[in-house]
């Protein structure tokens, strides 16, 4: 058996209770603030470290900058964020559309029971949020157990397990869905739920369970 697959299975046996605890936490009811913070967090994540992104969100939210700041103020207060001006622009646009007097994203989520439809809606209506970010956001609010979060760690892991032949530089919708289906089959074959597998990969590479 592939050494990486053996490592995944052994790691999962060791951290399964921690993952189950994390998944239960994700399923708890989310306030408007919870949803906003997770949403903005996922807008920051492309090509940035997850923990740095979350630290930025907590810091700027606690200061009221995410809720009220303009593009320049938000960008100027980021640290360790690549493409800060573009991401500040995405945040302000999404904030005005879904949180500050626009249509409520929480109401959209609460009224739609199909995560697949929700993901399609988010990708089509949020600038700066692609398939990976939308999948990540829905997973973090307890609505994305059917989805793969194909960040660089997961793609590297899938390559090491010979599930994909190369690590793609970009992911079209078709390519994303193809790899997601392959990852779903792989998860079934090795006895790790898809919703848990990305956290196992993350733990193997980073030695923690985070977001």
C-alpha cells in the first residue's frame, strides 16, 4: 500500500475523536456574525496561511474595521495577506451585498437546504470566491460535508496518494468536480469520510486541526 495512505489511516485512528469534535462544532447554529467572519476568512485564504487569515479576521472584526472600514482602511490593516487590495475590495463588495443592508446571506443559507445549489450560488455571485473557497465556507458553517476543499495541501496529498497525476495550477469547475469525485471515491476506499479526510491531510502536513 502507498506509504501516504498508510499514514492517513494511522493518523485518522489517532485523531478521529478530535475531528468528530470539530465536525460537531461546525454543525452548531451560526449567528450572522459567525457567518460573516467565516465568509470573509475564506475570501482571504487563497495563497495565504489559514491561521494568519483567521488572525486578521479576528483582529479587524474586533476593531470594527471589517464591518465599517472602506477598502483602503481594510487593506492597510491587513498583515501577511497577499493581494491585500484585491481582497479588501472583495470583502467590501460582499459585505455591502450580503451583510450591510443587502440581501442576508444567513437567510439565503437558512432557506436553501441543498448545499450543491448554495455552492453554485456563492461561486456565481461572489467575486473572489471560487469552488475551493465556497466549499471551505460551507464546510465551516456545517453545510459542506459533501464537498472537497481542494487547497494546495489536499492536492499535494492526493498527488502523493496517486489519486491525481499532477498538481494543477488552476482549477476549472470541470476539473474541480472531477478531482472532488476522485477524492470522494478515495475516501470511501480507505474508510475515512470525505468530510474528515481534508482535516487528516491537514494534520499530516501541519500537525494541527484548524479550519
